[in-house]
């Protein structure tokens, strides 16, 4: 660890699910999103499930924070597409003439904070500051509108630029970046870490997937690594197996999860897997603990359906590791058997499995790992966080009451055009900025 730096604690910042949570099926390649298109969603249940996970992780002794949702529907998107009039007329015209645009403008996909940014802690960077690079999310039109708001939120949550540098999303042809979902920091103890970037397509497009689009490019991963100020000696790049992408593994965090020096991964995760693992082990001075899962243990289809690898792998205060799984894992027999064997083994630090009901998120294609952004912080960095965005029992209770007060029980496609829903969302967000002490966060407030 560089002289003068502090030990790193990993904080999990989860995005609060938004009031317009709905199943529009906007994400090709995401099997759950496509299969549940048009179903009735339950925004209140979704938000409460996410908050319950945050509380449980905080009670386990982990550092937990929350990020406010984006404003939806995004009326600026509809106006940019040529719709006019007052808000009611705007929604009605979009619903009648371009329902796909209204669905895009109403998406609550920002709830998956793993796509918000890529992060490097101060202990790893050239200038010894935390660096965050907002993801550009260029591949999916409904997510392409997120980066400016994400950047504004992160700057409000981490206002001390002497400790945390938030970078705008990268731009340029071929630079498609989907954030921490394709990045893993590995480390041994309190030492500086290595940064494992996984991309879907490199310089040779013929080596990429054939059925679904690759959402991360090698060029983007390199550009992000540069902005993070991670030394070249601490970067490892690997290509995701294109067959896995075509099977519904749209991000690396759907097929691999790492924590400290442990990497749990499916045998179909990476191209040239043996050499990738050897390089990771070499960069960690021989300390890597690889935990492969074979197709005979869990098929690729079972991995995607259960989101086994979209679990959070966390270190508890006693030093043991815990896998934070969705309830679909124990409900999938092959995955349940694997988890039983995993925690009974003595050759890895994973000793616990904790299961959460996150079905509202899962049905839209995001599990525990999707819902959070991992932000490793030293003590000065943690002290610089906007305090109301860190977990406390009192503020948690206020957020639960806020959700129960403002969120609809159900949402259908037709509800997205309801001007009363629009006003209710704005009233809800106005109340939220009071709870989180973030005045003027949203455009309608300014």
C-alpha cells in the first residue's frame, strides 16, 4: 500500500428503484427483460425489496449507501423527438403515436447502479484520489439518456473533488461502455488492487457475438482505465466468450463475480480462459483463488435464469465472505446444490450464502449485483460522502415511509401516459430531495 494511504473498505451504493418501474422489454439480449415485456410491474414492491437488501447488508456490518432515482418520464427526450405542447399533451401524443419512445422515456433502468460508472479507489490511482467514470450506455437507446443525470447525482453524493474525481462519460465511435458490470477490482489484503476489464468485442468484430450486440468494447475499457488513472501494470483485459453473450450473458457480472482475491466464474465466461486466469494470478503475486463452475454443474441457461453470478460477493467484518443471492438461486436445483457444496469446501473463503427476494428487479433483468455500485473508499473518502446518502436506521425508515406514501402498487403500459402519475412522481422526488438533503437535484425543481 502506498505510503500515506489508508486501508480500503468497500461501500455498496444501491440506486433506489424509481416510481415508473415497468416492464417494457427494452433490452435485447437480456432474457428476463424480453420475456416479461408487457407484464404488470409493482413499483412499490420493487423499491421496498431494494431497500430491504440495503438494510440487511448494513446490518451485516458493511458500508451501505443509496443513490436517488432519475426523473422519469424524461420529457426532454420526447420534446427532442418532435413532440410538443404542455406536459399532458406531450404524454398523450407520445402514447398515441410513439409508444416505444414513451416507454424509453419512462424506463427505470438507472436502478441498476452497476451500470452507473466504473470506479478505482485512491490506493490504486496515480494521484491517490478515487476516480469514477460515468458509463455512456450507448448500446441501448433507453439507457443512453442516463449519463448526464448520473454524473450530476454522483457529484452531489461525492462533492469533495480533492478526494473523489467524477469524470463525464467517454465519447467517440466504438467506445461503448456499460460501467462496473464489466469491471472487477481484485486485491490481496490492503494492497493496491488490479483492475480486470472484460469486453465483448475487440478490434476484430468477427470475434464478437453473432446474435446479440456486445455492450462493451476493448477501446472503451482502455479509455476508462486511462481516466481512472490506473497504472498499466495493474490493468488486465479479457474478452467475454461471445457464445455466452449470445446465450443472454449481456454483462460480465452475469457470468463472473469477484471479491478481493476470489473469482467465482462459469467455465464459459472468457475467451482464452486459462491464460486470463494465469495473468490475473501473476498480477496478484500468486494469490488468486479461482472458483470455476462447470457446465455439468450449472448450465449456461441455469446460470442466466438464476443469476447465480449476479450475486454480490462481500467480505464480512470477521473476514469471511458471503454470497448475496437472489431467491431464484435456491429455487434452481443445480444452483442450490452448487451453493451447498461451495460453502462446505475448505479451499475458499466463501462461508455464507444469504438469499433475497428481488423478483421485481429480476423480472426486468437485474439481480443483487446489478442493483449496486461498488465503491472502495478509504477513511477520508468515506468521510467525504454526502452524509444523508449513507445508511442510517432513521433515514432508512423515512425512505420506506416515502415509498409507501408515493409509489403506485401497479403499473401498466397505459399508466405511463397518465399526467396525474407525472405529477405524483414529481411530488415524490421533491419529497425525496428533502430526505436526502439534495435541494434542486431535479430539473423540474430548478
